[in-house]
């Protein structure tokens, strides 16, 4: 499929013909009628679930095609944490309170439907005259929740799609509201966001990147680069890190910053990671077959894998298939993944560690690191992030780094510093006893074959 064809496919999926709308309406009607009445409502809040929400809203639109309509989608950030820290009953109380707020609007405003989509996601469909009515709804709900639950901070975000079209399709409005929601979700400084057309354009662009990359993965465009890691006291290479590159036809080598945030959103990162791991296992196997001793190479494990139950099984499968001892492949997991879904990620890491893999916490200090994670998580190594090096001249920074190094040493956790670019940085870390590093001062990431040549020379 070329670009033009693909654009058409995406455009078609959003086309809203009258015929299409009628079909959708009938489809929703069938769905609602084919299940028990009770199954169309959330068992806790008694609000309509998605199919019923769509159906009820569509009926209103059908009967009053000349009004203007909007859908507001709202989402509680880290609802799971509310349940975990305050108990399920408080979590339920919060959900019931939100349902109550929404029901008030259903009573007060004509042509309004409330819905409960998933545990922490609610929807409101309503006719409106002025857009300010919609933002007022969001601000009011937020204020009521704040007053009610002021003992703990509930972050609730809203995405709004205010349609200007005549009789819009409800799922389309809801999709657009969800797109708007993703712009503000979890951000402390913004409460709501209105959908704008460019959000859809961006989404389509992202979908294009994803589909191109999916093809690229099969056509050998995705390639591993390796950045050597060194012992700063001897200059010797002690290992490497595999970093993905995309050699996109006509555009040259693309860096992760240009595509990883996108493929993390769409989930393709899972396939890219697996591909990279397989390439590294295969490379290490080749080195072993040639009678050489491999140096450990680390691979990145995206935080998206924290939702994957079979992560450990999959990596262990590769280790067996390629017959590469676990000591030659290190697993780097970014610090935020440890915080994200601690239970699953930690369980998976435990299994992998027990089988002999080294677990390295990547980007330590770049995000919301918690010192507690050093104590409680399954890990062998910490990668000190380049963020720490940015103002190494600052005496306070020096104190922080020096004590971090001491703490890691006492905790018996291996360490490596990332992003060494200057002799001064190198000296400071070596003087303080952190001797392993990865940085442009020594080597930049290079194609796998080049790395292999380098190793042959270095040994
Ligand atoms: P990371 O895992 O922390 O990798 C280190 C990044 O720091 C690499 O950027 C590397 O080129 C860069 N770096 C190393 N030394 C220096 C230095 O001295 N100065 C500067 N300015 N940068 C330095 P890269 O290759 O662009 O990768 C960026 C990020 O993308 C990686 O950060 C990692 O989070 C992600 N990534 C790369 N490859 C993969 C992959 O295969 N899978 C996953 N899930 N993520 C990957
Ligand atoms: Mg890394
Ligand atoms: Mg890093």
C-alpha cells in the first residue's frame, strides 16, 4: 500500500455517511436488544455501559438532528492507587460520587446521557448551545470531587468533543473526546481539553509511522546499533548496549526519539523490542560459535512490557533457543517502569533474575525515582542517568552524586554512568569510585558489525 492509498483507508474509516450512520444505529440497537437489560448497565453505578450509552445518545440525535451535541470523556488518573491505598470501598465511593454528579446533569439538562465505560472512565453526552457550558461542567465536577475527597488528591481529566456537524455519530464523538483527553490525562496543570482537528491529523500521522515501521520491521529497515560500555580506568570495552535505529528508505537513519514515543503508544514497541532481543541473542550465539567469549550486551525492555504476563517466559525462551548463557544478555528497564505496575514487572524480573539474568535499572534519576525502589526492587545494576551530569560543576550536584555512589556501593548494587562527554565528568566519577561508563567521550552507538570489528581489535 503506498502513502496515498493508506491515507484514503484512514480517511474512509472516519467517513460519516448518512448510510453509515443508519447502519451504526441499527447495529447498536441490535446489540442493546440482544442482551439482558441489566447487562447494559454498570453493576456498581447503574449507569449505561458503552453500547447502551451509544444507543441512548443515538436515539436523541435521531429524534433531534438539528441540535449541537458534545461528548465529554473523563478519566481518573491512577484510580488503581486510590483502591490500593485507601481500600476498595473508598474507590467505590468515589465512582458512585462521580456517577451521582453525572446523574444530576442528566436530570437538569435535556438531551443528556451519562455512561460508565470502564472502571475509571465515564462519559457524558449532551446537547449544548455554547461551548462554555461544557467546560463549566468539567470545572464543576472537578470542584465537587475536590470538596468531597479533599483528604486525598484525585486527578480527574476531561476530553471534550463539541461537534459542529449535523447529527454526528456518537462513537466518532467519543473517539475524538478520548483523543482530546489523552492531551491532558494525568497532567496537574490542565483539567480539560477540547478536541481539535489537528489531533486527528497527528493521530493519522502516528498511525502512518506505525504501519510504515511494521513493514520496515519485516524488510530489514529496523537495525540494532551498539554503544560500547567501558572501564574508565583502563579504557577497555566491557560490554555494550543495543539501541534501535530505523533506516527508513529515502529518509536515512532515524533515532529512537523520532519513533519510540509513538510506537510505545500504539504497542508496536513490543514487537520492536522482541526483534532487538532476538538479534542480540543471535549475535552472541555467533560469537560463541566462533569460539570467542562474548561481552555482555544489554537490551532495553520498554515499560509497555509491564502489562505482559509472559515477558519472562519469552526471554527465557530465547535464551534456550539460541543457547546463549544468561550472563551475556543484560536487561535494562527504565526507572519509571519499576514504578508503573510494580507487581507484574517485579514478578517478571524476579523470575528472570532467578534464572541468572542481570537486571539493570535504566535512567536512574531522570524521572520520579524513589530511593525506596533501590531497596525493594529486583535489580542488580543502576544506570546513573546523564541528567545528573548536566551541572556537575555545581557543588550541590557533586554532593548528590557522591552520596548516590556511596549508597549504591553499600547496597551492593553495580553502577554505570551514562552520558560521559567530558574529561572533567570522567575524572569526577572515577575519583569517586564509579568506573564503568557509557558515553560519547568513549564511543557513540555504531552498527553491530562495526562493534564486532572493534571488539576483535580491542581484545
Ligand atoms: P537509553 O536506554 O538510556 O540509552 C542511552 C541513550 O543515551 C542512547 O540514545 C545513547 O545514544 C545516548 N547517549 C549515550 N552516551 C551519550 C552521551 O555521552 N551524550 C549524549 N547526549 N547521549 C548519549 P538513543 O540511542 O537515541 O536512545 C534513546 C532512548 O531510546 C534509549 O535511552 C532508550 O530509552 C530508547 N531505546 C533505544 N533503543 C531501544 C530499544 O531497542 N527498545 C526500547 N524499548 N527502547 C529503546
Ligand atoms: Mg538503556
Ligand atoms: Mg539510560
